[in-house]
């Protein structure tokens, strides 16, 4: 099959999937299986590309390896080009550009951050292929840097981190100001104390600043070290300040992170909770209380969620996918809206079944500590769980009895 | 225009603004737009000054650059002098010195921490200009250090940090004592073990202390390193202790910081909440519950607060400034007391409008997790939100219908 | 006694304990006294083995020490072999392999992670003994590494840590991606800036990566250090990013850890709470509230739990073992289901007795802060405590009176 | 006055204070003013002693300084001896040794940790004075190390830290095991990879362990650095693990510390709350709720607690000492049981008075966020505060009117 024909087949295949589907697969935070596969593939391609660029920057490489790496770089760029075209084609599906013409939507996207990074990730490799840019040259290295930025667009919790930093920016700025004050004060003081003895390391304030930042971050290269007693005392103060700055920074981010994470998990649970009939039957008041206690967990297929004989510390509600409950003599499949693991909480005994995922599964987890608390305040939910649980057990026993009599 | 005349114009301009306004703009924690602009300007001037001092400390600088930097230093000092005079002139407005004569108030301020730092920041540069102090000399560098301290006076969260450290001082002191005990014990022990082999590094306890502090803070310059097996074992213990000390310090500050931040945010919300009529209608009991769940956010103009089609995780109440709600076919302006973003929470759908700030805006944010909790316990608030929301939607639809029929 | 006979006696002894008992002692998280002794013994043997391997890797060792270490290694391996055989023999007791034939259960276990580590820990030492592997050789060192892994199987909180990391994996991955982005960006930038000056350290991107990772983790060996101004500025940014990455990581893990620990402690208390009659009498609603406030503590024998005259900040319920309450003139023993320390909370006075454990003891601790809260909401529990407390005091006084009259 | 006579006077002075008072002053955690003064004095003496030992260990010291330092060491030892004797004399007052004979109590204390440290702190200096120990010798340095340990006995929060570490010991042990596993694995792997190239640094596993611990704690001396690509990759992994270990450790300690600190603060408040009549009037249920929201703060004399015109974020209850409330035209003194700062919370206006301590003062702080919450749930307390507040205001106005008419 010749090159152009192959390309044609690719385009045809692209046409065969609807544009909406392409859009949803490429969407950064989509939870569908196709989107997850795409992200895994994208990540692998990206890693291969970065590795190839890194290797090809080594000087005395055998010729075949050098060419091999160049080929990988081009291949990665081709894939990124295909991705870029697909994104450009499917972007009018986005509700953000709703009400615009297709051309307008594409133009807007092409000049957005995502669009520009996508384009820049493609350019250098083709420059290299066509010989405009030398693969060994600096420019290649710089442009390939853009590939790393693509990583950031797909990191699932990047948004949470960005919001924490944004929410706490006033406090972070204050810590940074303390950092700068200590830095400048220490650099000036050691400059005065050490410059006669070590003109190269402490001869000017900027030179001293290099020492100060290496010390305050407790990196401590050791290329410049104070020799006078006064300089050493200041250095000790700077190091201790370094620990304090780190502790403050951590305290700020830990606090902000806990709060933000709680909020996002709440929203994630709200999204999932509507898929479980048992919950939708509850009133808003009760539901809002339960939502805060559930956790969302995603599992790939063929994972053991619950293992027979282990202590049971949680029950699970299925909101997506299917699991197989392996009882000693039989096995049952449960789909969306089903739940399992409640027996261990109700009877306080070890798990009586092993549960394995058969597909990618999304579960809502309710931990024992919260289950008992809910049991105390919302008896209706626990009663519903108990009723269903009894029904199942009766069924199992009947089946077992049937199996034995047969 | 000659120098004296220009000065005269400046004074006239100063007179043209009332003294109360000057005071409020210069107040460290004022939230008005003028005050914020002043702080940004002050920060820029300060940075330029520090940069100039740093550069001029480099030895072999071309003559023109050296003179340029000296000019910048003088300019910065002139601005700081103007600031100092303005502060001295306007300080009787401060309620802290209420009931004193103007002269008394100014004297008190001049000898306060802020007043002294302000004065000291001005002195050296004029010394340099008049030739009393040599611009390259050490004294200049030392005095310019005071400029860095000015930074601290304007850091917004510096006060929170100071209070956390003050509240936790007993615990911090204990960690510090552990730090000192480990330090002295390690220094003495390695002094005994290493001094025969390395008389320069471990010959006396103070010398060993230098190594110990470099190691305990995990800075690790590597200028002094134990060579005996015993010394290395002690060093390993010291490093591990360093990690423990850092962890303890972080734990203490994180805990204290979370508590203090919660308290300050509560007060900030109390200040803002009175500007929203919907809240003032509530009783104190209900209000005190809601205040703990709101967060204050400041936005500069032309910032997208909410973006169409993104998942909605919060609603906003405007307490200052104005925003533009960009609906698909129309756009509405909302001012103080208004709210937006509630539709996404009520319908659990993505945002149906983009909201952009048109002025510096202060918002109260209510996150979804807290909204549903409040919905459960204070139905009246949510009902009020819903009623206003329906009214708006009806209005939009009517407008749209009108637009289409026209 | 000849070798084979001794072996025979060992087997006979093994037979004399039931298989179920052997299984329970070897179970990783069993709380029985036998299991705890076994773990202490196992830990000691492991440490001795690791020490011996470490020592024997030193080059110029006297011959007798070398042979001694080899003997220790073999001895450790023999003990691990015995352990492996015991485990293989007793594993059919495990409920996880319930319903399988004994051979099947053993085969399954032998190919599980635990089984493989157990086997690999035995192999090398016998290779050394039989001369197949040279004790000084690399292979020996590699295989002995497996001994370290055995440690992990017995660490009590390893499971909690593993779950925290698993629950927070999306966020940790995001921080890691930030880490990689900073790393690659810094390495490329410094490569471009520094490679002419320092071809050995920054000649290629991979070489620069080494410098970048040493700097970003704030390790700072100092073997490669940037010399250009640009390179130093990038280095400063990398160091500060290093602090931020550490702070973010800590924030994530601290949050996740607190949540997970709360859940596990809740389950641990549920397990113990059924052994105290006073609690089992309470309804589920009340109980679920109390369980969240109790803490489980294990004490070895002869430990002072409560000391006379110290301020009392907690009361204790005994769920396992026995304690001795030492009153001024008499002493009482309390067993499972008993409680002590309540007087200090009820009277707000210092402890009036010293309490010492006589056996390994498991206690439920109720701290003062929670006691008063419970006192406010569940008066029945505190009343029961008070009644029992009065009864005891009366008894003590009667006894005392009796002692004095006699 | 001759030596023996002076001694006699000292003994007489000691007799003139009652033994109970001596005991209470020397008690480590006593909050009385005498005890606090003693601790400050003890700390100063200790610091002087440590400094003297450190200085005298420097080699080429002028003779007069050497002798001066020796004199300081002896003086410190004399003071410590006096302290030791006083403690031994007063210890029968301790309730811990209640019911024992005086001699028995003293013997028990002499062999307790505190007693032994007290004795050992005295011994070396007298050895030096009498010439048995040479002041420059190692033994002197070792013994003086014991002085550092005395510090630990007086650190106010040392007990909290000790309990956190004890409560979390299982988890800390697990992190430590991870630490050891990474350490041994990394040391073995780099030993295999690097030993041919660097026999001195990586020639044996123990030598590699030194490198591994320096790297894993991110100390990074740089004395031993891997040169092979494989070694560098392992080193990178070790550094990243180092960050993870630090993050885990911090997470554990931060969680444990927050919980323990909450408990201890609760007890400290319980102790103080009984001194405020307004609180003792409340029922236990209400009180237990309020106690959790109060914070204890100690202030030395002449400290500004509240400053006129600053935003008010808290009110204060006095449980010990006296403050002066400085109103514009008058000033009032408030003693134990009084409260101030409530106006700012009730009116939401800046402080209308400056409050200064006149003696060492202990206050209970109630922050605004908690005040409003309590106002909502316990209206009686706020009503009582309001009534007293109105009474005061009326009084002030009457006084002011009187002052104006006079």
C-alpha cells in the first residue's frame, strides 16, 4: 500500500467516526474509555519523543542511532500533526464556541493556549525533516521543550493545584517576600564580611546572592562557602530560615489543598451519584449530607476491588461498568446502580466474596466510619441496603440449595 | 519649567487631594483602587532601586552604567522622600493617634517602626548624592538593605504569618531546643571522633558546630565531611534528625496556619457580607453559619470569572465593583449586591454564560459543596436565589423573543 | 544430640502446636502475643542478617570475621527456610484459600508475592553455603537485598501508606509531571547556556538532566554547578521550584494521610469496642458517635499508663490484658471490660493512682476534650461511669477502714 | 563578708522561703511568676555555660580568656549544684512521692531521670576545678553535653512532641522501614555499578550506604557522587524518594500534632475557665462546647494586647493578672474574671480602647468566628456579655459627663 493511499485510508477512518466522538475523545478531562486510551497513547508517544530528543543530544553517538532517533522525532511530530488537525476539525463541537461559525471557532481555538502549544509542538520536527533546522542544533532542543508542556495539558489534578496556588496567592507572595528579604539581607551581610577573603565568591552583592539562594533553599552546592566566623553565623541563620520558609510554604499549600480537594471531590460525587437509583430516591437534604461522605474511585478491568477474608472497611456503589462478585460456589455480575461490600459492614465480619472488575469501572466508596454515622442519622438508606442484601442472600441460598438438590 | 517651579506644582497637586484621601491611599492594608495602584507603583520603584544597588556593587562596570545606576538610586530615594513627607503630613488622620495634636501624632509616628524604616530608607541615597557616602562603599549597601525591609510592611499576609508564629511560639521554641540539643551533641561527638584526622574542620566544638548545622539543615556544602566510621554514623543520625525537625516544624506551622487563616477569612467575609442585601435580611444565627462557608476573592478588571460550558462548582455574590454577564445573544451588567453562577448549582449543568469583570471586583464565593449543605439547612436562602434566578431567566427569554420578533 | 535427631525434635514440636495456631502467629497483622513475639524475633534475625552481609562486603576483613559473617548469613537463611516451610504448611488455614484443596492453596500461595519473596530470601544463602554462589560476589549482595523487602511485609502501617498513595495517585502524578516539566525545561535551558563553558557537565541534555535533578531535589552535590549568570538564575528558579514541589507533595500526602488514618482508626476501635460491656449496651446511633472519639493503644507489660499526681487528660477502657491500679494503701487488678482514669476527668484533679500494665494490654483511650463533649450529648454513658466509679470508691474506703481497724 | 558567712546567709535565705514554695518554683511546668523567672534565669545560666565550654575548646586562645571561661564554667556548676540541693530538699513536697518518708522520696528522685541529669550536670565542673579533669580535655566536653539535656527538661511543648511521636510510632516506624529499604537497595545497586570506577566511594556496601544516606536525606555533600549513567539514574530515584519520605513524615507528624495540640489546649482551657465567674455559671453541656473554642494566651507585663483603631477579631477573658484599659479620656483596670474587647465584636467597629498588661497576665481568647457561632447557639452567654458591656459604657459616659461638668 503506497503512502498517499494509506493517508487516504486514515482520513476515511477519521470520517467514519462522527465529529462529536472525536471531540469527546480529545477532550482533556473526559472520563470515557476512548478518551482514557487516547491519553495513554498520547503519553507514550510523548515520552518516546522526549527520550529521542534527549538521546540525540549526546555528542558521540553512533550514526545509526542518531538517524534512528531523528526518525522517531519525525514520527512523533507526524502523530502530533494528526492530533492537531483532528482537534482543529472537531473543535466546533465545543460548547465554549457555541453560536460561532465553524471557521470562527477554529480560529479562536488556534489562537488559544492549547491551540498554540499544539501547533508549536509540530513545527520544529518538520523543520528538522525538511533540513531547515539541524536536528542537533539548539533550536531543535528549544522547540522540543514544547512537547513537555503538552504533558501539563493532560495532568488530571493540574487544575486543582493551579486553583490552590491562585487562592493562596496573597500568602504565597508574603512568604516569597520574606524569602527575598532574607536573601538580600544575607547576601549584603556576607558580601561585607567575606569579600576580602573570597573576592570571587562574595565580591559583589549579586555574587553573594547566588550563595544566599543556594543556602536558603538548603541546596548547598558547596562551590562558595563562607570562611569567617561572622559569615558562618549568618549562613547558619540562613539555613534555619530556609527550613522555616519551607515549613511555612508547606503549611499554606497543605491547608489550601485540603480545602480545594474536598470541594472538587464533592462535585465529582454529585456527578456520579445520579446514576445510582438508591440515592436519587433520597431528598436533597439527605443527599447533600451523604455526598460529602462518598469518594469516587476509577478502576481498570480485571482488578480485585474486594478480597474474600480480608477485613471489610467500606461498601461500594457502581456508577459505571460492571463487576463480578465471586462467591464460594457461584458468581454474580453487578452493573450500574448496583452495590456490594455491605455485608462486611452490617455483620462486622471479613469479606465473604471476592469482587473483580470486568470492565473499566467507576465506584462510589462509602467507608465504614461514615457508613455507621449515616446509619445513625439516615436509617432509611441503611434499611434499603439491608433489604436488598437480605434478598440477595436468600437468592444465593436458594441457588445453592438448588445446586445441591440437582 | 525650572526645578523650584516644578516642585511647587507637586505641592499644589498634593494640596489638591484631601489629606484624608492621601492617608487612605498610603494605609498598608487599604483595599481601595488608589491604594492598590500605589502599592504596585511602590513595589516597582523598590525593585528598580534594589536592582540598581545590586548592579552597582559589581566591580568592573562600564562608567556610564555605574553612573546610570547611581542616578536610579537617587531617583528612588527622591520618591521615598516624597512618600515619607506625605505620610508625615497625613498621619494625623489615623484613628490610632486620635485625640492628639497634629505635631504630637507626627512625632509619635516618626519614632514608630514604620516611621523609622521610612526615614532610614531615604538617608543613605542623599548621603551618596551629596558625596558624604561613597556609592560603592559598604555603608551604602548596608543602608540600602533597609529598602528590602520596606517590602515587609506591604506584604498582605505578613500579619497572619506573624500571628501564627506568635501563637505557636512555645512549640516552635521546643523544636528549636531539640534542634540545639542535636546540634551540640553531634558537634561534640564528631569533634572527639574526627579532630585528629581533620584538625581544620573538627578541631574545636565551634568548628564542629558549623559542620553540624550544615548537616542538620540538610544543606550539605561538603566543605567539611566526616571520614571515620563513627563520624559518618553520627552524621547519618543528624541528617535523619534534620528531616524530623523539618517535619515537626512543618506540622506545627501547618496546624497553626490553618486555624489562623480560618479566623481571618471569617472576619474578611463579615466585612463584605453586609454589602449584599440578600444576606443582611437573614438573622444573626443563620448568617454566622453562612459566613463560615463564604470566601472572599479580589479580581482585577477584564478577568474571566466564569466561562461558558465549563462545569460550575460555585456561585458568586458581588460586594464591590461590576461584572458583565455574557449570554449567547445578550449581555447584562451586575453591580454590588448582585449574584451570578447560581444556575449551574441549581440545574447541575455547565455554565450557561461567561462572566467578565469590568472593574476591580470583590466577590464572595460559595462553593457547591457548601451551597448544597446550606440548601439543606437554610432553605430560605436558596429559595430567594431561585426566585431571583427565575425572574432573570424569564427576562432573558422575553428579551430574546423581542430580539427575534424585531 | 546428632543433627538429624535434632531436626526430628523440631518437627515434632511443630506438630505439637496446631496448624491453626501456627497460621495465626505467622499472619502479618495478627495482634496476639505469640504473633507479636514472632515479629520481634523475625526483625532481630533480619537485622543480624543484613548487618552480616554489609560487614562481609568490606574488602580487607580479617579471615575469622569473614567466616563468622558467612556463618551468620547461613543461620539466618536456615531460620527463613524454617519460616517458609511453616508458612507453606499452615497456609490452607487461610480463609482466602477456603474451598481449595491443601495442595492447591499451597501452590497459589507459593506463587503469590509473599510466597515468592519468602522463597527468594532463602535461595541465595544456600547457594553460598553449597559454594554455588561466592559469598563475596555481587549475586549474593543482590539476593540478600530481598531480605530487606521482607521488612516491608511486616511494617504495621505500610498498608495505610500504600492506600494513601493509591487514593492520591492522580494528584501525585500531576506533581510529578510538574517535576518533569521543570526538570526538562531547566536541563535544556542550562545546556544551551553552559555547554560552551562546561562541556563535561552540560554538554548534552541528559548530562544537564543530572544537574537539574540534583538541584530540583535540593540535594546539591556541587559536582556540576552553573557558571554563567543566566545559568545561575535558572538554577535559583529550579531550587525555588524544588521547595514548591516538596511543599505540594507534603500537602497532598498530609491531607490524604489524615483522612485514611481516621478511617482505619475507626475500624480498629469498632473491633475493640465490642469487648467492653459498657459500650455494647449502647444503641448503634450512640455507639457510632463514641467510636469516632476513641483511640486504640497497645502497651507491653510493666509500663506505667497513668502516674499518680500527674494531670489527668484521659480515661481508659481495657479490651485486652490486665492492669494493676496502685492506690496509696492498696492495689487492685482490672481486666478486660474494666476502665480507669475516670476520676481525674470527673473531679478535674490530678491522678489519684498509678496504673501499670501486668500483661500486654490493649486500651481504648477517651481524651478529656471528647469525654466532656460526650458527657454533654450522651449523659447515660457518663452516668454509668460515675455509678461504677462511686461503687469503687466506696469499696476502697471500706477496705481502707477495714485495714485500719484490723 | 567572708566565704563561709556568705554561705550561711544563703542557707538562711533558703530556710526563709517555705519548702512548698521552693518546690513549686522549681516544678518544670509551673505557671506562677516565680517559676517563670526561675526558668528564664536558668536558661540564661545554661546558655552562658554552653558558650563558655564552646569558646574554651578553641585552640589558640589568649590565656586570660581561657581562664575567664573556666571561671564561668565553675560558676555555672555552682549554680547548678545549688539548684540540685534545693530540688533534693524540696522534692518530698511532690504528690508523686506522697506517703513515702522524706529520705525515701529523695532517694527515688535522685535515681529518676531528672535527678541523674541534675547530678551529672554538676560533677564535671567540679572535676575541672579540683584538677581531676583537665578543662580542655574531651571528658569535660562530654560531660558538659549533659547541660544541653537540661534544656530539654524545661521546654514547654516537649511533652506534646513526645506524645505525638509515641502515638504515631507505628506509622513512623513504617516510614523508617521504607527509608531503610530504599537505603539498602540503593547502596547495593550503586555498589555494583560504581565500585570498579570508584573503589574508595562505592567499594563496599557500608561505604555505599554513606553515599545513600547523604543522598536520600537530600543533604548532598558531594564527597561521593556516582559517575556511571546507571548510578546517576539510581541516585535520581533516591533523591525523589527522599522528597517522598520527607513528605510522608511531615504528613504523619502534622496530623498527629494537630490532634494532640487540640487535646492539650482543651485541658489548659478547662484549668483556666473555672476562674471566670461568667463561665462557671453555665451548665456542663454549654461549657464543654465553649471550652473547645477558647485559647489560652500568656502575656508578660507592659504588652499591648489590643490597640485602639485596629480591627477587632477577638474578645478576652482575664483568668490571671491585671490589665489597664486605656480609653480616650480615662483608664480602667480589670482583674481576674473580667473581660474586654467585646465591643468590637458586638458593633463590628474598630477597637475603641488600647489594653495594656500591668502584670504577667493569662487570658482566654475567643475569636470572632467562634463568638458569632456561640452567639447563635448559646444566646445567654452573649446576653450576659452585652449586659455587662452596656453597664460599663453607661459608667464611662457618666464619668465623662462628670469630668466635663467639673
